C-alpha cells in the first residue's frame, strides 16, 4: 500500500488533503505541531502524530517508510498575521529544509511543496489596471516581505534538490484558498473566513455594519479547498517540474466577496472601510493557463457555492462558541 506523509495536516488544506488521500486507500501519516484537539480534521484511519517539524529528528521520523511527502506545514495566516510576523513566517524555512533532507535520506518518491502567490513581485501586483500573474512573474524577485521570501527561497531549494540530488520535488502556488475546517477567528484567518465571521456576527448581534480592510477594491483569485486538494494530488504525481499556479481562474474583489455573503446571509450591511489596516497588494490574480495546459482542468467551484459552504460551517462553529 502506498504511504503518504502530510506535514501540517492538522491545518486547513492538509486536513482536506488527508481526507482525499484516505479516500484513495492510501496509508496516511499526518504530522502537525498543534495538539491533536486543535486539528481542524482528524481521521481515525490515519496515523496522527504531533511533531515540531522545524527539528531534523522529527522530520527523519516522519519521513520513515513513506512514498510521498506533502509539505503544507508553515507558520502562517491572513494578511494581518503575515505583515506582523515576518520572522515567524521565515522560520518555516527550517521545516522545508529538514523535510527535504529527510525525504532524500529515506528515498521518498515524490515531494510536494505548498507555495503561494505571495512569491510574486509586489511591484507587478501594485501596478495600476488589472494584472494576472503568470509563473515567470515571480522574477525579478521582490516577493511579499517575510512570508513570500520564505516561500520563494524554499521553492528554489526544492528545485535544486531535484536537479542536484534527484529528489522528485513538485511545487504549486496557491492563491487564497477558502472553505470549511480552517481558521475563522483569532488572527490567522484569511479574508473569506474573516468576512464570513463578520457577516455572521452582524446577523447574530443585529449590528448591521461590517469593517473592511482597505477600500475593498483589492482583487484575489479565491480557490475552493476541494479544487485545491485535487490540484495538489495531480501536481504531486505529474511531470511538471517548475512551480505552477494552482488557483481559480475567476477573480473577485473584497467588496464582491461581501456582496455574495450578504446575499447568502440575507442581510445588507453598512460598510466601514479601514484604510490603514493591513490589506496586501492591490491585485493578486493568478494566470491559470499552464494549469489548463498541463493538467487539462482548472478549479471550477463557483465562488457563491464555495462561500455558502464556508459560511454554513463557520456559522455552526460560531453558534457552538468553538473554533
Ligand atoms: P494552516 O495554518 O491551516 O496549516 C498549516 C499547518 O502547519 C498548521 O496546522 C500548523 O500547526 C502546521 N505547522 C506550523 N508549523 C509547524 C511545525 N513546526 N511543525 C509541524 N507543523 C507545523 O494553513 P493552510 O491554509 O492549510 O496552508 C497550508 C499551506 O498552504 C501552507 O504552507 C501555506 O503557506 C500554503 N498556502 C496557503 C494558502 C491559503 O490560502 N490557505 C495560500 C497560499 C499558500
């Protein structure tokens, strides 16, 4: 039976990936630094281990007897978190470094690295007009400070481990993945989950106002998590040797996200724009031509449908008072 390690599998995307690989009948080992009760999803038929993968010994133990490694472990969050925790974000380089080394020593067949659209040159993303970012737009390098530099450096380390040592690394760049079973409060949540929570709070408290970071015109390619997971598995097993965008082709602004959530919740909110809050680049929109060309498909979950699922789950968590 094939065996896979999901590093960071107690997190949002890793939890959904574990579900996907278990459905394939694969033996799944999930490793995460968080205590088990804080994992977003936990599966009885997986091997669940709590380990800090910043340490080489932990990576050695995690990579023992596995055929595929999926590295989704990173200290990260939404724009507020990554703008205020640059050093923490950069320390994730230790995870990828020691995992690569351990994967090599344990003769792992495939090594997948979860990169990000934050590797793209920020000047290109702040240029006026509507810009989509193709894979080559990561260079000349000027990524998001902290988090983006770590991702770009780790991408290169993956590439060179393949070229120099023959470890079969594969890399995909995610862009604003959203869905249920992820952070929705506490500071690490990303825009779609934060907006769901704010709309739910407005509905439940009767205070029909919403705070929006920036002027709401910032655009993103929002990718539903099940599309992301399908892409991760496809890219990991493909012959795509260079980093590839794994992202929805459609683009929406934060204001449009709120429009959709107002419809889902059946309310209308007064929008209060906080112009000095962290808001990231003006446009982070991925060009998905390569994905279409190499994988023959691209994410297709409509934003409205994915948001409705996310809203439903966060609403239930909100009512439980958990999270
Ligand atoms: P997440 O925070 O929910 O999951 C990351 C997991 O890694 C967490 O459970 C965390 O506890 C774990 N982790 C952190 N440090 C660790 C350590 N030292 N040892 C073991 N585990 C550790 O985030 P996510 O949204 O599921 O993201 C998964 C990956 O995808 C990350 O690498 C992230 O940078 C990348 N990514 C995500 C998005 C997105 O929109 N969610 C966008 C771009 C890139």
